[in-house]
């Protein structure tokens, strides 16, 4: 007799298991930014580990980098996606503060090394036209 496996509902899966499934690369917002930049004719390298913070997109000849940040994880101020979990608030507060501080330090190091830095937030990737204009302004400046 074949064995059937019933998938667990999201409420049954532990928070740790859910967090382990969160992608760091090739996220939907990152793919949207990459697609928009490519359509505009810009070529770039991905996730250059030799640079502070491992930027998502690196435009070497222009000395410009782009980070694509999720509003929740990187605490986009004033954004509705920047919610705060109700469980383990001390843990989450420390986690979010560390993320924001790490982002700030990485950007500062890149600027010190002579790179221009742009952070694109997850909520800014939904409108392709606005995203294209943002990319063009940054990369042509």
C-alpha cells in the first residue's frame, strides 16, 4: 500500500524551519531589479564577495553597487511590510538592529572605497517603470 504524506500547515512548521527557507539570493525583488537593469542595457556582476556587504548588483566600470533589501528584514522605515513579530520580541529587536547596523557599515565602507551605493527596497520593485527610472538616475549620475 502506498504511503501518503500530508503536508504540514504553515502553523505547524516551526519558526526556525520557516526562517531557514528564506532566500538570501535570487529573491523576487532582486530578480525584478536585475531584469529591469538588463532591459535598460546595463550589465553587472552579482554578489561580489570581495566587496563589503556582498552587494546584489555590481557595476564595476561605473563603480556603483546596488543592494536589494527586503522591507521586513532590513527595517524599511515607514513601510507597511516592516512588521514586527509578536513572539520573542527581544530576539527580533536584536536581530533587526544588527541587520540595520551591518547594512549601514557595509554602505559606509563601500563609500570610503570610492563606490556609489543605492539601496532598493522590496516595495519599490513592484512598479517596473518607476524602478527603471530609479536605476537610470542612479547609474547615469
